[in-house]
């Protein structure tokens, strides 16, 4: 693991590099052009392009970066666990610039109004085509980091096929997965059959025969160089999501299998070894320090975005954000069969700057056409900034929790700590599309049960350990479960059993009693045969009744020690 001195040195270099970029100028709104976004220190024979965690978003979006992204242990206070002003200072980014807006929540609303939405795969297509034109098709390799097929109205209605068609049209050459598995094994296999590229994952084994379910590695010839891409599906899929959806399959990080796959790729002549990963940033930082022979890790799952890749030993690690906001790029120079030089960048896809690719726009309109009217149907309006992303409750989470309590008549509500879900600015209409961007999934039932105070505390402790365990190999995905009707204090640095305290009912300010039963509502249960209305229908009913949404301003969580 690198030292803090090395990170400080990286920050100084990044500051010098970014200072020269037009997107780090306060005058960028008037001057920023597509060519500025494409400006890059091209190197060598191979260019890797990376998209990840798009969550079904075909069109440009607002997506507010988190206000909390706490790292623990060795990962405290270093990328990607920097937010706000600390992030800007570390990477030498000026406030009130396009790059500050793309990467932080600082002054988010006024900057969003100034610089507009990001993403949209027709805009991304323009950038990809430009890079292929510049470098030559034979030098460029486009890779998909997973969590692509789920997260929108159209992805739910087409069961992932909308994203498959668009990603094929982009010229994707390999992918890995996570939420893809929540379509169930049969549908997953159907969609894989529709792909024109491999669905890689060497870390998933059949439990009966202990044999790999998917191919681990794909080989590509790019720029006269042999490139091996090794895939890792999300290792905790059967825990974070329903295990009945992946019956008979065993997941895991499996570093020993990964090292074997790397060694085998080298034996077969690979000059560049790329790990296309959905492990999460901190897991991949640990792997980079453990595994020998990986040149680049393109990581996903945790939705982290940093302007340039970081180096851990001999491995460059780049995370390309989420929801289509960015396009990751890594160039590699190979000499005598080894990588000798790299250059990396994360390109913010400013939709007001990058003209959409007409062919891709036509395809997206065609895919969305049967659903467009329903997607655009207005349910209500928001007075507040509605966002989700962060270690603890966001305002969208508060709305969902309030909706569950009202519609299911509960004292307490729980909402999963999903990282996906787009943002609405104050005064915007809330559409069906917006609701499904927060709730689109194949196990949407909203349950209503009784739980004791002890059960609630134990649940919160378990999820908290999942997030803040100092060993990333024990972090099983997501942010903290969101709560409604309940407040508590969280000590992330404490050990399990001692992180959650002072649980109180917000309505009465009374402490939660260990043996007392409370009526609790929630959704996203990993259990089978859960009964209740679908969360997207429940949320629509709630917003329709309210007309205008004002998210709760009550403090739900007090964080100590960070």
C-alpha cells in the first residue's frame, strides 16, 4: 500500500496537470469545447476506454457526488475517500469550474444550473468515435465494468435488453456484471447470448462441479500488442442480492484464482494484462498490492470517480464513476513485451458541450419510443434537491422512507443503501422515469413486519460492519441502510457491536427499547416470496398525493470520529 507521502506527491502532479486544462477554468462555460475534453497525452500502442455502473441511463442525467465517502483503516483520507473541498484541494481543482461540478457536491445546485447534465450514451458515442478516429480502431479497446443493464424504467420493462442493444452499438468488446444477475439465471443467459462480446468472470464457480461458470479471460490484438482482459463479477452478489437468483453458483474475490489467471495470460503471450473488475475500489486497491502481473485495473461497483488513475506498485487503477457521467481512458506503451509508460484520464461527458452522435440518438429514441410517454408522465414536483449518493441518508432516501411509513402505516422504515439513482434539482417535475431511476429492480416488494429494538440495532450493526470493516475483503457492497422514523449515532471506526448507539424514535425522542416490538416497513429484501406492493408504485402514490415534495430536514444520523 502506498504511503501518504506518495499521495501528496500525486496531488501535486495532478494539480499541475489539471491547472492547464480548460475545464479547470472559471471561464470554461464560455470556452469549453469537445476538443478540450478529448485533449490527452496519447501514448503507445493501446488505448483502453472504460464505462461502468451506468444503471440503465441512456440519456444525460444530474447525479450529485456524495457528501460522505468515509474510508477506514489504511484507506482513511485517501482517494477515493475524499469529498467536497478536500477532493478539490487534493487534485488541484479550482472551485466553481466544470471539473469541480463533475466531481463534487460543492455548490452543486448553482453549478448544475450553469453546466447542465452529464452523460447520455449518444454523447459518449461521439467521444468514443473521436478517440477511435484519432488512434485508429485497431488500437482502442472499449470495456464495460458492469451494473449496466439495471436501474431505469426501460431497463426494467425490457429486462435489460435496451442496454444490451446500445452497448453493442457502441462497440463494446467485453463486460463483467453485478446487478445483471438480478434478472435471474435464465434471463441472464438469454442476454449473454445476445451479446457480441464475452461476459467475463473467473471468480464464479458451479457449486456442484466446482468449475468456472464463465470464461475468465479474453485476448485482444490491439496496436500489434496482445492484451488479456480478465473479468471479476461482484464477489458478494449472493449476499447483497437474492441468492435464489444465482442458485448453484458460488462467488468470491478468490485472489488465488485471479493470480493463476494472470499467470496463465502471461504464459499465453499477453503483453498487457487488464483486470476488468466489479470488486469495488478498496478491494481492488488491496488486490493491486497482492497480485503480481496486472498492468491496469479498471474498477467499478463503488461509483467512485477520480480525475486520473492511481498507481499501486506496478498496477494503474482507474475508476470511471457511474451513470454514464464519465468515460475513462488509459493509454499504454509497450516495449519488449512489457508496459513501460501509461497515461490516464477521466473525461466528464458534458452533454451541453459534446454533440450527440446522430446514429446513437436514433437508436436510443427507437428503444425508448414505446415507453417515452409513460416515462415523461409528471407525478409531482420537488421543492428540494433530491439525491441519494452518500454513506448515509440522502434526500431521495428520506422521501422513500417517508412514503413507506405513510403508505404501509409503519413506525420505522428501512431503505437499502443503493448507490444508484439520479438527482433532481429544486423546482423540477418528478416523472415516472425519475421514480424508476430510484427503485427499478426485480424484487421491489415493500414488506411490513414487526421487529424488536434489538433486531433493528443488530441489523444496523451488521450493515455498518459491511461498509466500515477495515479489511475491504469483508465489505460486501452498498452504503448504509437508510432509516425513517429513527435516529442514531454511528462510530464507523469502532468494532462491530459498538458502532451504533443512541437509537431514538424521532416522533417521541424516546430511546429504542431492546425487547419492544416496532412495526417496520422496507424494500429490497433478499428473502424469497416477500409480500407487499412494488416500491415504485408505492412511491408514485405518495408523491401524487403530496403534489409537492419537501424532503425531511430532520437529522437522522450523527457521525462520530470521522
